[in-house]
């Protein structure tokens, strides 16, 4: 067989192989999953990320007929779990319940070992949750405008707590500082619970707390809700205004949670998971369960979630840079 004919055969075989790839991927999607699937959470059990991962895992297990097992891999602001999923095979059998924290960490840590845009494929944005500016009733201000006036007159006399440097609670306050043109003193704690304990005890003045953690204390009157961080008011506390309403038109922040997979995970598998999660979030019993958390769900495709992740990386990079924030 001469070289010309050999080259012709190779081209034909190459074209045939390429034409079979979509068929193979479709078949993989039809039979997926054929074994248990891991959902890695980069935080300890019991937090919002973990709660949502277990809710989603239960629905995926019941719908797709295989176990979706949540594994908690806390540490380094969720970076340990994120790095573990990055190293996994892109076959749909390892997923990460990513939180807003990962997009902050991309610029917060100087030596971060992952690139979210390159190392992960988006699956579905599961939920957005408002943060709420909560204040101890003993604080020397009783509204957002009084807070700003007091902070301007008393630089760094206003003390706010957070669940840790670089957390969404920290960055929510930092974003407010930058937009209001004020200085506040940041006290990082090892988690949301101790930060709330300090606030309830009067050791700090305020937190930009996640809605699920703050809600019981707002209802009991132990904390005052000054504003929510989202562009629209929350159904959980419809009488609490947004920061946008109070004169900060560019302020719009949600803590968010979504599933991503290691790079190379077939699109058909990601779309299959996406559809199951969409169907779950339409169920009345699930909506009722999430209502108390202040959860907002926006239907989205994997591509739309990927665009959202990129926009969040850019946003928090600007905030981190302007605030000269680092944890390394």
C-alpha cells in the first residue's frame, strides 16, 4: 500500500473516530450514573453549603438511582476540598458544591492551586441567599445612615465581625466600606457561630451575616436588621430595605452555592444533573423547606452558571485589590 493511500485511510479513520465521540458521550449520559457519585463540600457539616449539598444529593440519588454521597473536606477557606475535586477525573463521579468563597479565594490567596475557569466545568447554580446587615441593639446608631455618619466621625470605632478573613461575610462588609467611604475595624472569627456570639454579646457592633444564621436572632429581637444585600427585598423579611434603596445603587450581593465538576466532564452529564436539580427546586415541599433560609433560585444552564462564576471572580478580585486584603 503506497503512502498516499495510507494517508487517505488515516484521514477516514480519524474522521470516523471524531464522529463517534458525540455518540459515545450520549451513551455515557444515558447510562449515567453507574456507580456512586461523590459531592465534595469544602466546609464542615451543618453549614449552608453542606445542607444544600445533602438536599441536592438526596434528590439526585432518588431520581437517578445511584447514591450521591456528600463528603466534607474543610480547610483553608474551602480550598482543600476544591483542590481535591480539581485532581479528580472529569467523568461525572466527583462533584463540588462550590460556594461564593471559591471565587473570592481565587484572588485572595496568592498561591492558590486552582483556576476555577480552567479546572472546573459548571453544572448548575443551586441557590442564592441574601446577606443581611444585622446590628446589636446597644450600638450607637439605629439606621444605615446613622451608621455611616458615626463611622465617618469615629474612624475605626465601628467594629464588625466575620466568619473569617476572606469569607463572604467579610467581603460583604468590605464592599460596603468601599461604597460608603468609611473605615470599620474587622474582627475575624473562626466561623459564623462565634462571630454571631460576639455580636449578640456586644463585643462587636455589626455583621453582614448570611440570612439563615441571622434570621432567628432578628425574629427574637436580639439583633436589628438594617438592610439586606440583594437588589430586591427578601421574602423572609419583606419590611427590611435593601442597601440599594438606602442610597447604594451599586450594592448587590448574594452568597451563592452551585455544583461544578472537574474539567472535561461531558456536557451531557452536566446537563442531566442540571435538569434534575431544576425539577427538584420546583417542588412545593422543597420550596417550603428553603423558604426559611431566604433562598432564591434562578433557572440557569451550565453555560450561564459559568458566565456568572467568571463575573464573580472579576468582582471580588477588584474588591480584594482595592481593600489590600490577603490571607497568605
